């Protein structure tokens, strides 16, 4: 799961972790000052000081996922608007978490699409009725 956050404040981390992580989870994190907020909501926080070159060894899948997402966004989506960033992250996570599904990925996507609702309102939907050729 990836979430777009506006800042690195402890209150922001506290709110996001409280909404996404079960209280009795083990959370491994670095010594970022804002992670104090995480410690307030989980029972088993593990803070580690990790030199930059060793970070991929401590949380390898985190670094692989972040590197893959950054690469995808830079290569494919030039100029992502802030309003759509969470949607792109959700799509990336969906694909990343199903990388071993093979031929079943499409079937799972159809099921997920039929069962979900969009989280954004496109600007096209915001037009007044009279501006699209309707007289009423």
C-alpha cells in the first residue's frame, strides 16, 4: 500500500498509520523524526538507524517497490497531476502485488473494477448541463 501525504510531520504519520495498520503489527522504520507518530499507534515499533547504502538490505521490498514506481512514473507518466497521483500509486501497487499472477491478472482486474467505485471526480463531470449541448 502506498499513500500520498502532504508532509512528514508526526501527526500525519500517526493519522495514516492508524488508518492503515493494525495496532499489534510490527512496524520497521528508520529514524525519521516524523516516525514518532507511528510509535503512538502501534505496539511493536522497531526504529533503526541504517546507513544509506545498507537501507536496501534492511527493507529490500520497500526499496524495490519505490524504485520501480519512480522508474515507471518517470518513463511513462510525464507530468502527473497531484489529483491523480494516488490513483497512479494504487494502480502500481495493484500490479506490483500481483506480479506472479501471470495470465490471471486480467481476470482479477475485471473483478476488482466491477467491485470498486472511482475515488475522483473528473472535471468533465463538473460541467453545467447547458454547456455540453443540452438545452435543459
